[in-house]
C-alpha cells in the first residue's frame, strides 16, 4: 500500500509500546514479518529480555486442511515465560487465527503474567475475538478476502507494505 509508510508506522508502534516496557517485558515475533518487526522493536525499545520467535505452523486450526507450511521455522523462546510480560508481535492482524495459534504455543512454554498483541496494521476481517493492544494503523475498511497485505524488508533492512492478490 503506497500511502502507508511502514517505517513511520514502526516508529509509531514503538512509541505506543515504550511507556509500558518494564524489566519483565519480553517480545516474541511471529514468523516472518512479525519477527522482523519484533527485531526492530527489541533494539529500538532496549528490551532487556532476549527476543523470542514463534512459528505457529503446527498450532493453526487449519493445519489439517492446509498441511505444513513449505518451510517451517524453529520456535525459540529464550527466556522464562512464567511471570513474564509478553508482547506478541505480528505484522498484519487479519482473522485472529494466527494470534490464537501463537497464544496456544506460547502457553506450552509457561504461564506469563500478561500477554499483549502489537501489530503494524489491522486489516479488518476478524473471525475470532482478538484485538491488538498496540496498533500503528487500522485500515478504514477491511480488505477483501482475496487481498493480502504483506510486510516486506529490503536488503538494507527497510520495511515496506505490499498489497497482493491471492491465487
């Protein structure tokens, strides 16, 4: 989406989160775009806890119908989840199913004191009662099901948003 500046949105998201960061705060990025975003936020916010990464492939409720993602990644949660303030980070919030899967997987690692969701863009179209605590931009109208909004990162590490059509 040409009118959305992903770099500016990332800075805006960091400023929303900053007042709520404490020593127990940990970021967990959801592969792939959410992890890129979490890496940037982790550095910009000076989070002390190590960065976590989560791949929800095996936790999705559509796993049986869609099968395994072509290249599943390794989930790494390098901090004690019990009692932590965890912020799950994703690039685009859509149906809420990825967030639900990430929560299920996160709780396999322990019981956090609090879990919040941070997203760059809320594209609308929720199917589950999921809302982001931190959101840089909410689209005025939901995108059509056949449209996909993707965070992209170039060789220099700069973010961009691209609207594509699903096959």
